[in-house]
């Protein structure tokens, strides 16, 4: 959990101006826009500085999982963004974290009689009409919940890389195959993307295993902290173990690194959610390969990572 700074203060601190153009929030930099940095690691081990992943985009400073959030991550110079994928009533994949729309949109005001406002109970057209920015700041009023196709197009345009989470797959039977279909149609399953620009993760081991079975070439990650004795079972179908930072130690990270994952390389550890400098340095010193954060600029400054 993190405490979100006021959008205006965050914008001033970062040197950004928040505007609304054509009903959609956007971020304009006051200076030159840096290109996202590439992942410096050619392999899974031996690097002192972890890769920094912008969790739901630069979500400390812009509404999570919106195009504005990944645009801001790009402007801050971050190549990797993380998102969450769920499915609408009419079968469209959308990028939203919660399985209800109440926290991050104006759905309660728009549809007061449709409690509990689950994503799976609304059509894509209904969700597309919701305001997904005003809850965060009026400066982002009019931001929308993007479809996965729209999100992929923006990540591609920004020359970024994607850590994609299949969210609550138990609610959406078959979502793994559907996600891969959209990725394929958007050009994200070619060798260039699969080899270094895409990772698919889930809290469900069955979902990760399904993705691996359908696309054995794809890098996958399991979200959680399996017992060290169980890690060899996970190594059969995944490449990474991505645990909550409070659940790991240097010994646990070393235990993950000691195993070869599904692609015959040392398994990696990307931990979450780390937003403060002290914790960032702590997990870096444990030897993690990546840090998933709402405030990527804070973590980068603390550890000197990418």
C-alpha cells in the first residue's frame, strides 16, 4: 500500500504539467523527454542494480492502469510497465486492477443500481464511457479504462516493455488463451517481443502453467512466495518468482536463483510493492532482479537502477 501524493504537488515535483485534451488526461513535460532505458541485463544473474518496473504505470503520480500513467512512466525514462487484465461481460479484455469498477471510476454515479459494479457484469462500451481519472485528481478527469488492445498500442508507441498480469483468472475461464490471442494479433508474440519485451504473470499457478503450456517460448512469472521446498515444482513452468517484499530474505532470493526455470536459465525474483528508498535498498541488497513500484523515480534514485 502507498500514500498517493496530491497530483498537483507530484506534477510540480516532477516538472510536469497536467492537462486535459479532448476529454482525456495527458502529461506534458516541461523539458526534453528521455527515451525509456533498456533492460541492462543480458541474463538473469550477476547484476547489482535491479530493473525498476512502473506498477500500473507511474501510479503514484497518475491514475493507475491508464494510458496517462504509462505515458508518464515513459517520460520519466522507464522502459518496463506493469498492468492488470480482466474481461468484460461481452468478452473484451480491459486493463483494470480491481474486479469491481467502484474504486477507480465513476461507475457508482453512472450506474447506481448495478452494485457491486463488477468488471464482468459490464460491457466494454459501458466501461469505455466511465471516468477513470477524476478519483485521482481533477487534472486527469476524462481518463478512460483502456482495452488491452489500446494499452498494447500505447506501450508499443512508447517503445516500452510489458509485465502483464492476468488478474483473477478464476473469474474468467479461458482468459489465458484470449490474452495470448490479443497479444498475437497486436504483434506482441513475435521473437523480438517474446525475447525481451514481455512477461506474463499471475497469482494463480494454474494460470501461469496454462500460459506456459500454450506458449512455451513466453517468459512467465508466479506472483507469490512459495515455500523454498516447493520452488522446483514452479521451475517446471515459470521463469520468475515475484513475491511481496515483506515475505523474502536474501536466503530465499538465493534459493530461487539456484534453480533453472522453464527456459533453462537461473530463475529471477522481481519483488513488489516497494515505494520508499530504504526498502528499495534493502531488497536490492537481498539480490532481487527487479523492483515493482508505484514511484519508479524514487526507487531509481535510491538504488541507481533502471
